[in-house]
C-alpha cells in the first residue's frame, strides 16, 4: 500500500473558487461534500462558512477519510466525516441529524490519491492489481469482471460505459489472453488489440473508465444521489456537480433540465397526469469549465464540467416532501423515530424563504 505521505501533496481540487461561488457558501451554512476525496473543497467550504458553519463529508473510500480527517483537524467541531456511498445520502442525513442543508457538492472525478496509488488499480500508469473498488467492502473487483464475463458482455460494457468504438476487438483480445491480473497486463492487451496512443488519450483509457464505472455502479448511484439531494435542500439551496466524462454530464444535465419543468406529459396529453412539479432553477445554463491557467496547473482538470442549480419549492409541497423524506428512510430499532423526525422536518420547512440568512443555524 502506498504511504499516505506520498500521495497527500499531489491532490489539487478542481474548480475550487467556482465551487465556492456556485454553492454561495455563507457563514453558518450547512453543506455536504458527497465526494470528500483529498478534502480541498471541504476545507474551502469550512473556511467560508466559519465560524458557525457545518460540513458533512462523505466518501466510500476509507483511505480518503483518513487523509482528510487530518487535513480538516482544525475544523473538528464543525465537521462530520462518514465512510459511506453518496447513494445513501438521505439515510446519512437523517441518521446524523444533518438538516437543514444549504448546499450539496458532488465532484465525480477520481482523486489524485486514488490514481497515484498502484494498489488501487485505477491507473495503467502504475502496475497494480485489477481492483478499482472505491471501498474494500465491495465484493466485485475489476479482475472479476475481466476474467469471468463473456466476450459479448465485455464488449457491451466497454461500449456502454467507455464509449469505445473498438469494444468488440478489445473484448476478443481480453478473452484470448485471460486470466489477467494486473493493470499493465490489461493495458498491453488493449494496445495489442487497437494499437498505441491515439490523440490526447491512451488507448486503454476508455476501457479502464468502463470497468471502474461498472465496478462501482457509478451512474446508478449518481442518479440516486441527485434525486435525494433535491429532496434535502432548503429553498434557495444549491446543488453543484462536477463531471468528467460525457456519461456523467449527460445524466446531470438531463436531470437538472427535467427538474426545472412542471408537467412532463407528452404534448398531446389534454390534461396533466404526471403530477410533476419543478424543483430546480438553473443558475447558469452554460456549463462552467476550468480556465486555461487551471488546466496548465492541473492537466487532469481539462475535462471537468460544473453545473449548478438552485432549489425551489412551493409552500404546498413542503409538508408532502417532509412526509416522503421520512417514509423513504429505513427505520432501525435504535435509530431515529419517524414522528419526531417528521415534526423536525416540518419545522425547518415552515418559514418564509426571504434569503439564506433567514434559515441558517
């Protein structure tokens, strides 16, 4: 295992200032960093929300939490760090009594801490096991998929999650050469299948992306987290998402656009039967990308896209949302009591939304 001291300095937070501005971080606010990583965004949020702000930091990777806990030591009284997957966002907030929420950040990229650790198997720049799990508690690693899937299953996975035009050729070569155990073995097989570097990215990049997404169920978890984030935000609260490839960005873009609309019924439907109500307002229609100077300083940021939306809610929906939120969380014998939680949620929803300062604290 690579030492923490070796990887900590290499982490650079992407679009740091843009994130703080998009979240509209203010003193006393309650914010969630769903992908804590190296803690750069979290530290900036805590700095701008001090002295009475609070941060809930979530990461499925226990190594990231170990590093970030040290980095955020000065804010111990203001931080709650949880080793969990953001797909369980609502459960986490209820369990740890982290309500209300004024801003939620999802930075969907791999951290440098993960990429620079050979034992994690995320990168073909280092030789390591074909792992790619965010959490060691996950049962399926990349090697399991590579060595047990059929050729057609591999081709479909690489095509769907990697958008790789040579997916069938790559899958055929993998099946011929397996079992494969290391990242460099897999990278060499891909090179043999379709040749060396083409353009800016290595030929193995898309296949590694596809495997990582499949191992960690990234797209499914993203869709779950987005819906929960909207339910948790107070009116005027901000949802900020940084994506790094087209599959993620497409999900975020379509979700935000859909949630800005009311009725979603087909145009020829005489009356609305879907019952959908707008829950978001796009703060900026144009995606935010890193400046040339940031890309030069941190080349890994070149594909980053930031999208931001603001929570809106009409008064009649607030109690229904509180009821739905409570009912959606599993009740544990020694956990929170549903009636008490419902009462608390109704209390913080029952206010006049005249600006974020009116409901901080």
